[in-house]
């Protein structure tokens, strides 16, 4: 059993009387004894004895350092207010919008009693500092895990083209991702309403509408209503593999309006990552996880979505990925697969500081000694060559046997005769 810290200090205190008048050899013996009992290193034991002689342990532990706060409580309170006005975005989205929000609040008289220095402190905060200061305000906004209502649709799966997340990099406005959000309230028994969510890939423009069920005709009618709300032409829609989308009615609706219809892979939510993110930030943030199944609640939800669209699309900042930069020496996995699939004649880009590699179109086949065995140079260096039996060394021929005629080779009578 290891000794406690108090016991080790007591052992060190017992050696303090001998240490000041001890010789070099005696101090070495004291250190050996202390290290053997406490398990300390000699350097640590020497520091502990010297610290006890100097009286450092009597002062107790060092007092914790006072935190140096750059932003006072008034600045954090103003930051929380701006964060609540914009419906609680993350720090990376809130930071670019702070100058416009503070200017609008000041123009409408909402910052009458606020010091201008406090506003400057809020505008000087970085995105990481904003997230740290708003950690207390976000503590009560943890949501539960929702219930999935997607059921795979077996019809038209092979006729609808598939589109993965890699193909959403270069798009123009008009290509939407759609999804349904169920309002079951934790109990998916019985009938309840769904919210149809549609997000544009290029601009992030999002529209929503609440429908009565997952029927194919009802979903198509909801899409027609959403199509009229977007401020640009709809050129294509992308959905998951649910039966509410993969059906003949929606396929005819798209073909009659010259709209491209694509789907994602099964059990790959990343193929619909844009609309999956809006399911939380738009739908769940406004209506929560409650159950809605009455006619009056359906009317209220459809009155709410146009107002939420104005706030989300015209006043809240959108976060968009512009470029991707790879740092480091490792290549992505897809580049390696593409290089191997292109064949041996594909030229690989040279590494920095090296000459370009010459492309090879043909490689000579290795000569194998046995059709089923690899040559011995390809084997492990410690593995012996067992393709041919090693002849055992026989007795050396005598002087008389050296001049005798040799036996015929390969059974030929003339093989052993001298020419």
C-alpha cells in the first residue's frame, strides 16, 4: 500500500535534524533511506528536505490566481441580449452580425442606458470568446433525441438517380433538399402532423409548411405551396428514401414541372446534411418537440411559418462553406483510389524536392522457378529455398576413380563418351 502525502511529509520531517550537520556521504545515505520508504526520486526528495528546512511547507498551498477578465458583466449581458434577439445562433454566426444588431438596437433606442465602451467590448469579442461567455445561457437549451419516422420506399428506387454529399459543392440557386419532421410529442401512436422543410443548397433559403400526414398527394400539395414561396425558380429537389417521397405521384409532379428529382443513400443522413441541420435550427427551435394533432394547431403552425421565414431568411446570418484547404502530407483516401483506378500509366504529381516520376506502361513478368512457388528473393530472408532438395555431401572420390569413364547422362549412351 502506498503512503499518503501526510505520511511522506512526516518521514521527511524526521530527517531534518540530521541533514544540516551531515557529511556528503551521510546525506547520500539519508536520501537513499527516504527514497526507499517514500518511493520518491532523489531530486524530489532533496527538494522536499530543503523546502522543509526553509519553512516553505508552513505557508500552505499557494492561493489561486485571480482571473483576469477583459470583458465585464455589462458586456456579457449585452452580448446575451444580442444573442437572444437573433434566436441564439452560434458564435461563428453571431460574430459577423453583431455590428448590424447593435446599430439597429441603438437606432431604435434600445441601448439608451448602455455605455459606448460596453458596446465596443462586445464588438471586440471573438467567436470563441462569445461561445465561452454564452455557455451559461445555453445550459438549459439541451434537447432530447427525436423519433425517426422515415420508412424506406421500395417503388421507383432504381429509376430515381442517387446523389451523394460530394456532389453538392458547385450548385446554383434552385436545387432544394426536402425532409419531413414529425410532431408526435414522444408518442408515435395515432395521427399527428408533419412539417415539410425545404432548403436551398446555394443560398440557404428555407421554407416550411405543416401537412396533415405523410400521404403522397398531401406531400405533393405541400411541395407545390413551398415552390410558390421561393423567390427563384426551382430546378431540382433531393430527398431521402422515405415512402412519402419515393412514389409515382411525386415523380409525376416533378416530371410535369421539369424538376430534377434525386435521392440520397439509405442510412446516410450526410447526403441531406443541409436540410437535416435546418430541421433543428428552424423547425424544432420554433415549435419544439410537442405533439400537434388538432385542426386549430395546424392553422397556427401554418400562420407561424411565413413569419419565421422572414426572420430566418432576411435577418439571420447564414454560414456557408467557401473553400477547403488540405494541410499536411497525407493525401485524401479518394485521391488514392482514383490514382489506382486510372491504371499504371497515370502520372503521379512529384513530391516537393524530388524529380518527377516517369510513367510506366509495361512491367516485365518475373521469372518463377516453379509455377506455384515464388522466387526465393521474394520470400522472407530467413526462409530457406525448398524448391530443390539439397544433395547430401558424399565421400570424396579416390585417385583411381577420377580416371574412370563417367556414367551416361539422361540415359543417353553417347553422353558420357569423350569427344
